[in-house]
C-alpha cells in the first residue's frame, strides 16, 4: 500500500488522517494494517520510532466504529470493546493521546487504568462507558478481580512494548487477561525485539501466527549517526562536559546504568552549571512526570535517565542520545538509540567507550 487511504478506513478516520497530514504508511503499518483489517492475529516486530502505535490504533478504531454502527454504542461502564496493554503509566498516557487524536470524528471514548495513578483516579476512568481501555497489566488484573472491569465484550486485544512488560513477570497477568476475553477476540502483539520471554508468550498465546518483521528490526535505523568517544581511566565527565558544550537541534537524553549513577551525574552537572532533569525508578512519580514534561516542552534540554527511559517513550525533539555508561546488551542499546532518529528524522548517538565496552561495539557493527 502506497497511501493510508488505500486501506479503506471509514470516512471519520480518513478525515482525521487528512487533518493530521498523514498519508504514507511506514513499513510496519503497511505490513500489519491489512492483516488486522482482515481480522487476523498479528505479531509485529519493528524498531522503535517505526510507527507501531498507529499500526494498531487505526485498525482498532475502524473496527470498533463499525461494531458500534451495527450493534449500537457501548452502554455498560467498564466494559470496553478494545483493550491495549502497556508496560508503564508514561507509555499508557502517550498511547491514550494518540488514540484521542483520531476520536474527534469517530466519537469513540478512550479511557485508561494505569499503575502509578491513584486508585481513585483509575476508578473514575472506568466509572462510565468506554470503547477503548488502555491499561497496565497489574492494574487491569486488579480491576478484573474487583469486578470494576468486564472484558466479556472485547473484540480486539493489543500488547504493546511486550518485551518491556515481560521484564516485570507479565506472563501470568497476560494469561488472566486473555482468558477474561471472549475466545473469538482478535489479538495483536508489538515489540522492538524478540527476547526469550517474548518467544515464550508467542508460543503460549500466538501459536501458529506469523511474525511480521520490518527490515530494520533489531538494527539501527539508517538516519542515525553514531560517534564513539574514548574514556581514559574511567574519567567520563570531562568528556561529557565538552560534548554538551556543542549544541544540537533538540534535546539530549543521557543514559546511565543505575539510579546511583544517574544521581551522581546529575550532581556533577549541577556543579558545572549545566541544567538537567532526572528520570529514573525509585523517585517520586509526580516529580518524574514533571521532569519528563519539562524535557518534552524544551524547558530542560538535558534529561538523565536509566533504562526506564529507554523503552516506549516518544519525545519528538530528542536530537542526541548519550550513553554515559554503555549497557551490557545489544537489546538495551537498540532501545536507547531508538529514542532519537525516529520516524525518518536524523539523530545522533554518542557512546563514551571504555576497553570493557569493546565486545558490545563489535556487536553493534552487525546492527548497522
């Protein structure tokens, strides 16, 4: 398909696409959307920034609107017809925003129940009827057990950023959620990588389904430039300080491997008079959200993060990713690098390299 209009979406969705000036499908969208429109189960593997979210948002809204036209609107509270599972609150809020971009004309209702929000907020979100529910697995299972959510009318169930969910012991919750849906529900799963855990979930819930892979999956995108800077005797900060004096278009996202490393680097940045914000686990969630918002808005041009910020977050203006400490695995590197050079834009990744990082660099040569 050369144009999104070729997928024969309902006029209400096509109008939203026109308003958003979206015309050409990405590779993953071109591969997945026809399968989902045909009612098939799909597993999609594609690099970060490749447009995976719209690959399921558009078919889900199209299908649910057609169901509404035939069977009437959803009337019962907490009984959605579409469900999207996400690993984190931040990604859930992001996915919800994408859905709402395309519901102005369909008039479908999108709600969320996300871990990291208060129970009262989550309860209010499902107090009325909704068509699409975006949820973190643990919170959704909690609401199923308390009978605040009923998945008996689900027509389509999507697992997004599955590799990250599996890091958190997701399999039992996934099984509970799937078994709470009708047997004839359609399912889709999206992931940037196919880890052992993802393979296990595929074997259990998606047996016999073809895995759709983009050419760039598990590879670095061609619009990404990489720069390796040698670190002598483990002294990193002077190298970083010189680097940050060189401004780039957009923000700079710096990765360290541990919370302690993030905090230590933030302290050094403050001493050097370099403004920054922090994004990591084990910090006040409201503060973390404020820091991310400030980075998104451009009020802060440098965000220092653990791998919590490496998966799923879509910040349009990240022009540079710096690996202050390189990760131990190629998979984590690809997730970090995927925060820039998204959707065909250019980006830069700068690696601060020590001798022990050489094995990873050799792996990266095969990922180009």
